[in-house]
C-alpha cells in the first residue's frame, strides 16, 4: 500500500525488501494476483522504476504465472513519462484507473476527467488491463461518463471497489456494508452487465466486507494495502498479508468457493498471454 505507516501498524512493509518478501510469501501461499506499491527512503509512495523492478523481478522469476498489479498514480512532473515506460515495458499486467474526488483519510484525492481518460488510454494502448477504482457511488458515475460511454475502456470492464476506506462511503456497521456494497454492484451492473468486480477489505469493515463480497459472488482483495485491522470489532493489527490471504481462502472454501488459479484469473478478467507475455484482450 501507499498510505499506512509503521506508526499505524508496526508490521507494515515499507522497504523494498519488506514489500518483496511479503509479496513472495503471498505467492507461495497460492495467490494468483499481487498488488504492488513501492516507497522511498522516507516511506512515501514513489514512482521509482528501479524499486518496482527490485520487487517485481523476483516475483516474475519465481512465480511467472502470477499476475502483477502495479499501482502508479501520477501527481508530480515526470510521473506520466515513468508510468508510460512501465506500461510499455510490461512491468505490470494491470493498474488501477481512479475516477475519484474524495478525502481519503485526511488527504484530498481528486482525479480530473482528463487524467482519468489519459491513464485509461495509456493502459489500453499498452495492452495493460485497467482496473476502474472507485471509492463512492459518484466515482461510479464518473467512470460511466468518462470511460465507459466514451469507449475509452474496452468491455467487459474490470472494477475494484474501496468503499470502506475512511472518507468514502460510511460503513459503520453490517447493515451499512450490505446497503452500500449492494448499491455499488447494482449501479455497475446497470452500466456493464458483464463487469467483473473486486471488493477491497477496506478500513474497519475489513474481514466482514470480504465475507459479504464472497457471499455476493464477487472477487476480493485483502491485506495491508486497504486496512490495518484484522477484524472490525477489535484493535488487533494485521501482521502478515499471507496470513490474511490464508484466512480468506478458508472463508471462501467454507462458503463453497475456490480461489482462482492464475490461468483462471487471466480468463476471468479478460486477459490473455501472447508469446509468454500477459496482455489485455
């Protein structure tokens, strides 16, 4: 992740080595997809391509079938050029396209329509599957107006939902989780009936939101990117991404669901491999 620090969770991976080792541990546990940020020497999210390679190259070498979702959110001069190079070089298989204008925690995170369109076009041009990342129902309509109805993003679309994060749609209890997530999914399916939807175990909602998403037949993302809390009702911190991944697999299996293999994930999310390289269809 990019936001949480060791001050909020002492187990948060910050250095290249910590991020790489946690990612490899999750791959060893059977994950088909890992989501990667990297940080600079001060623990701040960075676009440093060398650091991305130091994390991702060992994953590619040891687990070549695992899908890499790399997160780059352009803000400062030179960021767009670095992202274009990363996508053109095939560093990532997927990357989020944010359609957000919200206070995430205490920071304003706002993407202009031009930025949404530019990043989505860059993904499509480089055959990297864009994840439409939304934090509120307004973001869903932004995606409809700027990315779907304009034809910028190829269908079926692939959405990643982060409603439980502080500053987004309130989830004060289980009923709120049900109402908010159900509403999100209905809106998205009205826009694209064949859309694939991934739900992040964000904020205090954490494992409860994961379980609700599994009950609804959706896909899930878990770990220390989106929350520091192991459970909504306690202050126990997440120690290991792999530990949470294994817990989630157990919940899924108890509900009669199985985690995708990398090959199944590629097919499900509209990806394909061409000459050994993963590309968007």
